């Protein structure tokens, strides 16, 4: 099996910065979403929770029982804007859930402890 395609971290951080500067930049948003999903899978490796950010990407993450067939028992789904706000700390998990901007199902679907992602923070 070929290695999983990875966004270069410098390219990913640049895409996050470009998205922050212009949230309407579709190319930057798509790259930023893919990069941050990859980062989530790095900090929370596993196959228990499927995080979906249509139409830009999805990833399986979080240690625990592996899902192999049918609808995953633990799913998080949100739009790209909300995902990037969560990944960068511009919004919190609780705020997004309360506003109905995140749908989370399953007992392991709470991914708040991994957000925001360190890789998205500005470098000083």
C-alpha cells in the first residue's frame, strides 16, 4: 500500500494563514482543512472516530476499537469554516456544538481535548 499523502507542514501552515487572511480563498481553505485533519490524526492516532469536513476531507482518528464496515459508530461532521475555527482556536468545541455547527455521534466523538491544534498556532 502506498504511503498516505501528507501535506508539507510549511504549506499547511501557510494555507491556514492564508485562510485567516481571506476566508473566501477556496484553495487555501481546502489545503488548510486537509492539513488540519492530518494533524488531528497525528495527535490523536487511531480509527475510532471519523471526522468529516465535506467537501474538503475526512480522517479517522482517536485510539480505540477500529471501525471497518458500514457507518462508523463515532462520527464528527462539520463545515470547513467551523472546522478551521475549531482547529485554530477561533471557536471552542462547546460553542460549535451549542450552535449546531458540529454534529457528533457516538460515545467517543468528543474531540475537544485535541483542539485547537498546536500546528495551527502562529509562529513567533
